[in-house]
C-alpha cells in the first residue's frame, strides 16, 4: 500500500514538472519585448534608465528607441538578453517609444519609484 502511494506521489510530481516546463516553454511568443522605463527625481538631478528584455523565443532585430528628441538604434537583442539604456540629455522623460521588426511597437510611460521617509533622495 505504501509503495502504491509513493508511486502515485512520484507520478503526480513528474506530471506537475512536465506541465510547468510545457507551459513556460510552449507559451512563449516568438517575438516579445518587456520594457521597464524608470525616472527617479532627486533633489539635484533626475536619474533615468530603460531596460529592454527580450522575453520571446527568437532574436529581436532593428530595435529603435525614440526618446522624443533623439533616437537610438540597436541591431539585435537575443532571446533572454537584457539591455540597459540611459536616455540622452534633452529627452522627453514622460514616455519612450520602442519599435522593432516583427510587429514590436511599444509606448511606455516612465514609472517613478516609491519614496520612503528617511531614504536617500526622498
């Protein structure tokens, strides 16, 4: 009886692991880009950064980052790769627009981190 329970538990665990991998691998789109644009207003300056992460299964090509006043072009971002960018001086710090081959067209507002009392820059 205890062997039957052990085999059932092992089988259920194996099915759960296979389902997890099937969902995470199969569910990915061929072309997908995640954009995190952050603007941190300090008392003396503004700290900004943009992180582009290729969350798809295939490389993204001809990526254009439109900061408003200026553009930046990247040739390729591989699957799973992340790229950190800094907007050039004079950029629009409200939104950033990213386009790439294969239908990628994203407009993202800059997010502002939460300021906590007593933290540097609060």
